[in-house]
C-alpha cells in the first residue's frame, strides 16, 4: 500500500502558502499540486487523530 504521508516537495509547497488568500498568487499550473498536498495532509492527520474527512475532501476537490 502506498504511503499517504506528505512528500518533501508537497510540504515545501504548502509552506509557501501562509493563508488562503495567497492561493490567488500561485500560478494555475500549481493548483493541482496544492490540492494533492492538502489532500495528503488531511488524510495523514485524520489517520492519526480519527474523525471525519469527507467534507474536507469535498472542498479540496
């Protein structure tokens, strides 16, 4: 099974985004990578703490 942990490049990408408004400054070509990184982060967090992630994943999609 593939690990869902963030890859270093995904973590670096998310570190460049200090707040939601900063997403508007990213090139459109980076948005799929941001969605992938956010999805991996959410799944990783929920796998540790438990809880629901359906609505959050819906927002990412």
